[in-house]
C-alpha cells in the first residue's frame, strides 16, 4: 500500500496468490454482468428476427465503444497512479474526444453499411448505434475508474473488466433500441 491507501497490483513484487485475490472480484462482477448482458440482448429478439442483418453489427459497435473506453481508461488510470489526474479535466477532454471519435466512426459505419447491404434503415441504425455507444464510452470508463479510486481499490485491476461489461451492455441497449425504433 502506498500513501493513498491503495494496494496496487504489482506483478514484480506481489505473489501470484495475492494478485489473483485482487483480480478475482472484478472478474466475478464482470461474469454476473455478462450474463445480464445476454438477457438484455435477448430482449431485442423481435428486431433480430425481423432483420437478422442487425446482428452483423453488434460486434463492431461493441468493439468500437470498448476500444475508445479502454484508451480513456488506460490513460486516466496511469495518471491516477502518478497523481496527475483531475477528474473534471479528463471528463471535459474525453467527452470532446469521444464526440469526435463517435461522429467519425458513425459516418464510416453508415457508409460501409450502405455500400455493403444497401439498406437505408440498417445504415441509419448502425450509424446512430455506433455514435451513441462510442460517445458513452469515455464517460463510463472514467466513472468506473474514479469510483474504484475513491473506494481505495486499484483501478488498473478492476476498471477494465467492470467498465467493459458495463460498456458492452450500454452499447447493446443503445443499438437495440435504435434498431427497434428504426427497423420495426
């Protein structure tokens, strides 16, 4: 433990048993939330039955949001440990970055979807779903890392698994709702 009361997972000095005990709780939370994500995804069965091509883009949307969130989280967690991070400052900058990345990726997704499948409805659903999922990613990453830091837990250990499954769920819900509204 250091001066801020947080025991950081350090593979160089901590035994494997301690590292496992530090990592297991967040993975267990991720497991439970992952099962919840499966139930949430099943709630969009009607839109998937109506147009199975909606399912083609779930991995893309989830990946894009996770990638953006992971970048935000990695940078923020690194700076938390160094004592340089100011939540409010990161929130403003990462929201702007998230908006630009969301807009860019949603335009690219719309073009690819339109060229590939020539469906205006699906193109719009994928584009808007991508925009919403990517836009939410930095906020989720920052909130989870900050919450763990405030709870005196190593955010490098817990933020990844927890933020990922929350972001996956949010991404599927955003895309599922948008696809349902546009396609059904």
